[in-house]
C-alpha cells in the first residue's frame, strides 16, 4: 500500500517524518518552529531585551540547528514588534570562507596540515569573522541599491544621515573599510557609495593636497610671470614644491603603511592595501589616527571596534547583538575531527569575550567536545568561567519529550479539521509506555524521525492497496525497532573508534 494512502486515512496530509535536518525540514520550519521546543529552550534563549550567552552541547541530531532556527524566528518576531531596542543577529555558522582565506596566508607546509592551520587560529580571527558578517550585513541594509544579505530578522528603519552623529558615521566608514566583505561590487565602490549615503564630508582630508597644488601653482606662476626661466636650473623651485607637498606625502605614507599592516593582520579576509589606503586618504588624519585599527594580532582593537559597532547599531534602533555559532564540525578543514574542533572553538571560550555587555553568544557545540572540556586545566576554566555562561551540558531528550514531539509533528501535518495522533497509527497492543521506552533509547529527534519513517515504510510494504491494514502491528514495530537499534549501535561503535 502507498504511504500517502496510509497517512491520509489517519487525517495526515504529508509525511511528518520524511526530513531529518531542520535546515531543510518544511514541517519544522512552517508548522512546528513556533510551538515545539526543547525543554531547555528558556535557558538557551533568555530575555531578548537583555541578550545573554548560552553554551549548548548536543550530539548529532539533538536539535542544535533547530534551536538556531527557533532563535532566529523569535528574534524576527521580537524585532517586528519593537521599533527600538531590537536585536541584530549574526549567523556565524559558515566557517569555510574564513578558514580558506586564513589558510591562504600560511606557508605551503602548514596548509597541508589542518592541525597546524587551526593551531594558528586565535580569538581575534573569530572576532574579525564576526565583525565582517555584521558590518557586511549592515552596509547591505543601508545601501538601497544593493540586495540585502544576512538574516532576515535584522531591520534598519532609521535614516543613518540623521540618526548617526559625525563620530558614528566615521566609525561606520572605518568599520566598512576594514570589514565589508561583500562580493556584489568592488570594495572601493561600496565604500564611496556608503560615504555618500551618510553624507560624510571632510574638507580637512583635502587640505594638505590643496596646499601642495597651491604651492606648485604659485611656483610655476611666478616663473612664468617673471620669466625667470633660469630658476628652473636651481634647487629652490623644486624644494618649495616638495615642501608644499610634504604634508600630503607624510599622510599618504602613514596611510599606506597602516593600510598594509591592516591587510596583513586581517587574516580571515581578503583585503588589499590600496583600497584601505584610499579610505584612509578620504578621511582626515584626526578622523583616523587615534582610532582603533586592526593592524596588530591582538584582541584589544577588536573589542573597541565591536563597541563602536554596538554604538552605531544602537543609534539605528538595535540595542543588542545575538551571535549564533553552529555547525562547528562541518568545515572541510575540521571534517568532524574532535581535536580540530577543539582547536577551532576553544579560543572563543573566554569570559571577557562571552560576557560583553549587550552581546549574547549562542554556542551550539557538538557533544564530543564535553570530554575535552572535562580534561582542561584549571587556568582554562578560570579564563572561560563556564559557570557563568548558561551552559547546557547535554541537549538530552527524554522518552516522554520525544513522544510529545512526535505527536506535535503528526498534529502539525493534519488535514483540515482533523486531530490525528501518533497513537492512531499503531495497534493498541503497542502501549504508550512501550513507545516512550523505545523513544528514550533513540535519544534524539533525528533517530526518532528515521525510525518512525522506516516503520511506516515497513508496514506499507507488507500490505497491498487492495487489502490495506490501517494500523501498524506490534510485530512490525518490534522488528523494525530491533533492526534500527542494531544499525545505530554499529554506527555509534564506528564513531567511537
């Protein structure tokens, strides 16, 4: 018999268990995201008016990605209801572009060994990556001619020309010069467009160049007017012109060397010296020098730049920032290796970084890292202060919670007017307690969905359309459960090896 025929008989319009990944699961995204939560949801999400850090450890399939999507959905709802005090979301879950650019900066010998690449990755590289995602998304929102990227929850309704004061416009232009990572058009073109959008002008940026032009024009004019052609054979006209251009040359040299150092030390981005230098030269020296510039391999400048970004976002109606960190096991350099994951993630476990006012980090990490966490030194735990980070050591699901989850998904897929339950698909001899016990051994939603899908397939394959059977027998349930349990045990043994 057909699966759809079996489901429609019970008032179910679509298969609730066909998808296993929340990222591509239409049942979750369209029907369950708003009302089906893990028991630890409140601890993880917290209060959106005062974002806080949470660290969650969960095994594959436990629902970390679902948590991330639910946080995104709740933040989008919160932002839609508040014109001020909104949250700015940074999805830090695609690490490959940053790791690729970072590896390109290293020697060929190091590039061949992922462990050596990740051993060089530091906290400031994470901060640069996060700043790049935030600034790129912000610039996209502010430039009406570009297609906005990034989380749809982020909103900018305020006019930056009136909402930002002059120092904040300068801060935004400096942040864009360092961190705008859009590939839609050239970096220089976007930066100039942003400067025009902000109506930021600095006549002082042209003063030294104007002095050079005026001195040159005066020297040439005097020679022509007085017809002192013999002056061209002396050093004085050239010295006068050189002195006239000296302030501009001094600023150009400083801008060039600082731009080169920035391009060198932004290891996760492809930045070229000329584009950063041009941005420096279009700002006056008093607007640039003395400001935090990421031209060293240290966190101090990055913390100050994060604070400046917060100030800009606050003036545009976003009082808080939420950084969602997920899929740490997926980058090709890591490829599921627990040791490489540890090398990549551990630098973020720093109390100063995680407890910045107005920023909430949601770290959704693989459960395999917990073993390494327990083996760390006292100094590491003093630096991380995990006791202050709303840590969820294990994203566990009880049998009862999985039973409720299965029923919620079945109800979400109901046809109009129907109220189906998982119970109705099974023979009464399969008791609720037996279901709860079986689901408890499955541990996570992904295994639950896989098993129920296989169970339905096994039942439908055992019967014909002409002689349908509308309930799954206890024998079929036990046989399918035994086969799935053996397969999963073999997989777990392979992973542990």
